[in-house]
């Protein structure tokens, strides 16, 4: 009896249809979101251009995640040139992300120079 019942049960379950309990979602909720690009970095720096001519400054990036985010943002914001100096350029995730952003900048026409 079990030999007949089990295959019959499997066949019955395979042929049955599942009733949808929810209506499929057809609304595009992200379609109305507008992306506004920030002004170019040169326009943002125009506000402090006078003080940049007479002063120098250094901002040390101590944390690795902060440094990676800032490097990526600077590469994405570069308009003319990027000069990068690395002690070690490895093929780990951070190195691959850095190379990706540098290549994207070069593809946009930014002159990229790397000193290793």
C-alpha cells in the first residue's frame, strides 16, 4: 500500500497549483527618485581659493576605511590629474578597488600617474 500511496501523493503534489496569496508588485518605487550630481570639486574649492594660494595643509587619514572612501571620492572627483604614491600596491580588495577608481578616472580623461 505504501508503495502505491507515496508515488501517487508525489504526483498529486507535483500537478497541483499554488494559489498566490499576494498580488504581484508592478509599481516602480524608485522611478521617481532623482539623482542630483554635486558640483565639481574645483567649484567647491573656489570658495576657499584665496586661502589655498597662501597656505598649505595636511590631513592624515588614520583609519583604513576612511582612507579608502576618501581616495575613491577624490578619484571620482578629479578633473585634471591624479598623482598617487604607494609603498606597496597589492592585489587584495583594497588594491583592486583603488586601481578600479584610478582606471575610471583615466577613462574620463584625467591624467593618472602612479609611483610605486
